[in-house]
C-alpha cells in the first residue's frame, strides 16, 4: 500500500517539459533516418534553429504541428508565414511515394538520366501481395507477378 501511495505522490511532482533525449545525444549528433541507410541523417540542429526563428517572428508559442512544419522551412527568416494564406517552401527529410504514382515518378527520373534524387525517397507498395492461400505462398506469387516492379525499386536503391 505504501508503494502505491509513493507512486501517486510522485505523479503530482511538477515537471518541466523539454526535448526528449537519449543519453549521449545532442543537437549536433548524427541520427540515422533508418537502419538501412548509413548516409542519411536527421538534421535536428537546423530544425530547432528554424523553430526558434519562427517562434521569435510570430511572438508566440508554437503547436506541435507548427514545429514539425516550420522546422523544415527552407529560409525561415524570409518566408511569409500567415496561416491559411502563405505557401511554405519546405525541405523535407524524406519523400514517401506510393504505388503506381511512385513508379511513374521513378521512371521520369530515370528517363532524365539523373544519377540520384535530392531528397531520400521511399516507395510504398501496399497492394502487391494478395491473400489467397497462405503467407509464404502468397508472397512467392507476388514476387513472381511483380518482378519488374521489384527490380525497378532495387535499381534505384
């Protein structure tokens, strides 16, 4: 019973909010975007600087959504920032494309003889595997049916 009371008391201790951190990480740390790409990093330092610039310009605290968007502004000192009116020039960390639209965009890049894209890109094809028999059999069937699409995405990686 004393253990439960101490937990309840601990919950009432006022805490300050801050950036979620992991031991040893700083704003300057290089954090990988994912486990498969060792050459792409999230630029937290730039994002935090952008958020501070916009917060000073607007003179008010920012919502979580605003921090996400404004953290990716191209030139936070120069851009017009008026909710519902301004068009923002953003620099995303990654571009996620989906299904046939992604494949058409990739083909356009390939036909333009571009060696790579400016921003890391991911293709999500969520409808290529149809459930008919069992997991392993359906996966093997999907790989055979979509061999061209699979080869295309391997070429671009």
